[in-house]
C-alpha cells in the first residue's frame, strides 16, 4: 500500500523542480529553436515565391523589350523585301518588253527574208514553169 508521508511531498517538490528546470533549460530553448526554424522556413518560402515572381516579371520585361527591339528590324526587313520585290518585278517587265521587241524584230526580219526568197524564187519558178509547159506541149503535138 502507498504511504502518505513527507517523502511524497519531497518527491512532488523534486518533480516540480524538475519540470521548472526542464521548462527553462529544455522546453523553452527547443520551442524557441523550433519557432525560429519555422519562421525562417516561412520567410524562405515567401522569399522563394517573391524571387520566382520577380524572375517571371523580369522574363516578361525581357521578352517585351526583345519584341520592341525586333519590331523595327522586322519592319525594315519587310520594307526591304517589298522594295526588292518591286525592283525585280520592274526588271522582269523591262526584260519582258525587250524580249517582246526583239521577238517582233525577228518576226519582221523573217517576213522580209521570206519575201526576198519568194521574189528570188519567182523567176526560177516562171522559167521552170515555161520549160515544163514547153515539154508538155511538145509531147502533145
């Protein structure tokens, strides 16, 4: 059976002293370190999110700056391409007109040569026709 005497009070006092001692030297420092760790982790987490958001803002700013710098270059390229296309089309039109002119001149030259050949062959055709007609008449007579 349990005896209730002064040793029980001394053990209870020792237990209370131990709890007070542990509270000041173990629980409070451990809880303090745990709170500090938790606050550090939450600040790091917030810092990480802020850094990610800052990185995203910087990336968007970079892309926008890049678009703004590329826009005039692309416009200039398009203008140069358009000018070059017009220049090539004008060159092709000039060349086409020149080729048409040369073709027309060649056709006229061919017609002149054809007429000269016909005119040159006409006396020979007349002479051959007369010779042939003369032979045919000789044979029939």
